[in-house]
């Protein structure tokens, strides 16, 4: 009996790449904040814990998507939504015109849609069937 495997859809590839990039950026930010910190206070420790938790979410989601784990699909969607919220918060905080980031934001939302409801992603995360 031979098991048929579905190819990894582009939405999963792009999600994995984004999670890897976000994890690297968070590690870079964590290293910079540790190097440039004036002192260790409670708020700084909370920032370190938040960064470590975010890095952990990105890494676990990346690994789970690579292994076709169903939890990783939903964890990846949650991480993408959180990143979407942080990007929107940053855009509104800085005061950059929304028109500049609107195409990228729409592409982000479309990626989340394809990962959540796309038929290729549904087939990829479905249990492998036995061929007769």
C-alpha cells in the first residue's frame, strides 16, 4: 500500500518563509535591546519574555508546517494575524499614509485567507490516504 502525498502549496511556503523572517527579525531586535539596555527592570524583562514567546511561536509554527501538523496551520494563521495587527499598529503609530502599505496589507490578508480556506491547503493538511 502506497501513500499519496500532496505537494506543499504556495501559501504554506510563503507562510513558512514569513515565519522564518519574523523569527530572525525578532531575534535581531532581542539582541539589540539586550546590548543597548541601560538596566534590567521589570518592563525590560517583560519585553524579553514577549520576544522569546513570539520567536517560539514562529519557530513552532515553521516546524509544524514543515511536518504537516494540523495545529501548525492554525498556529500559523494566529501568528500571521498577530503580525498583521502589529504592522497595522506600527503604521498608525508612525503616521505613514495607509496607501503606501495597503497593497502589502491586502496581500497579507489574502495569504491568511488562502491558508485558512484554500483547497490546496485543505488537501495538504488532510490525513494521507492509502492508494489501492
